[in-house]
C-alpha cells in the first residue's frame, strides 16, 4: 500500500512538472527528489534544466539516475545531459551556466539589446560554455533575421567569429554549418555552395548534414526561380488583360467600359471578402496572403468582366475571349498566391505541416 501511494504521488508530481509556475514546479521537483522513480527523476532534471534554470540541481538528478538506475530506459539521456552540464559547470562556473540557461529560456521575451548584451557577456567570459553561448547567440540572430525579414550579416559575422575563436571544436563545426544555412536563408546561392563544399565529411553524421544543406540549397534555388517566374506570370496576365480591354475599347469606336462592376465582381467580391475576414479572425499568419490573393483576383476579374461586357454590348464574339481571360486570370491568381505564400514564409510552414502534422 505504501509503495502504491508513493507511486501515485510520484505520478502526480510528474504531471505537475508541466506547470510554468516556478513555485509549484519547485515543489513538484522536491517531491520527486524524495522518490525512487528513474523516469520521474529524469523528467525533474529536465524541468530543472529548462524551466527552473538550475543546472546544479539538474545535474544532481541526472547523477542519481546514473548511479541508482544505470540500466533504466532514461539512463542514456541522463548521461548525455549530465556530461553536458558537468562540462559547463566545471571549475566553479555554475553561475554562468545558470545565466546561460535563463537567457535561453527568456530570450523570446527580452528586449533585443538585453539578449545581445547578456549573450556577448557569456560568449566572451572565461568559462567552458563560452563557445556554446557564442553559437547560440549567432543562431538566435539567424532566427530573428528570418522571423523579421532582417539582413543576415550579423548572424553570419557571429558564426565567423566562432570559427576563428574556437577552431577545431564541435562548436566551430556547428558554426560552419550554421553559416552555410544562413547563406541559403539570405539567398546567396554561390556563397552557400562554397561554404557547403568546405564542410568536413569524415563521418556519416557530417555527410548527412552536408547532404541536407545541399538539398536545402537546391530547394532554395528552385523556389527562387519559381518566385521570379510567378512575378513574370502576374505581369503577363495583367498586361494581357489590359491589352484585351484596350483593344475592345478602341475597335469599333473609342468607348470606355461601364463604371458599374461587372457580373463577375458581384459573384466573386462577397466570397473574397468573406474569406479575407475569416482569415484575419482565424489565423493572423495567413491573413495578409489571403488578402493579397483576394484583391488580385477581384482586380483581374473586374478587368476581364468589363472587357467581356463591352464585347457583348457591341455584338462581338466573346466566347473565345472569355476562355482566354479565364486562363489569364488563373495564371494571375496562381502567381500572386505563390508570391504571397513565399514572401510571408508560409510555404515553409506548409511544408513543415505536411511533413510533421499541425501543431496542437
């Protein structure tokens, strides 16, 4: 009975680790520390490391798993995390390790200047985690550049600094890989190809990383060509429809089209408006893309409808012209759709969703 009650208490404590309240989280960890469940001890160590930002306490929990439950399922993970923390803390640098953990956990909620100041302090401090802090700061700047459409020069420079300051280290290899990825993000294709070619490939892991980067480079170049082609298709569709309208106005006597919206707009306009409003209420990320597509579709349909109305009013043949307009409108809408989803980074989000499923 006592064992069963202790097991239930440990299970409840593990469930309590999901909280973001530091007081409740510390209490849950304390409960687990008095137990003897390796899975719970490992989960508590992760909570101390990722949420409480207490690397010393996390290391103690990982060591308990290794010393008391060396054959447990979580022992390999505990050993990996323990070795990492032990290397950071070595020589009495628990304060720096804790500060680094706090910076990683709070970077998304801190002012940019604070992140850079604290990150630079850790990157240039005399402690074993300086190289890792340098790489993390470079990767943070790369992610920020992607998220806010900023230049990649700062991230590239920081990756280069890691390579020059810590040559021959695993962090230098991570920085070289990150630098190549940053060149792909910046669409500097030739530079990316050169950086990827310079990466080592002495073991299967390094070969896999290099191959992944080459695949990403190929995808980037392909999407860049599609993006350019989409702009060309959009311009072609607009000019062709305008030329069709101009020819209709001029032939048979100059006459401007009616100002009233054509039938196509009365049908398409409300649908596009509803979709645009729904996108703003459902998902702010896709709303700008939906709005651009809707506006472009309405403009193209208006030009086409006005032209066809004028043709019918003059008794001219319009069916073949209507088929041509449908094709041009389809090209224009597909082009603006690709431009919109690519420009907002939605294409990458869609690819990730298809690969790994939606976030829940």
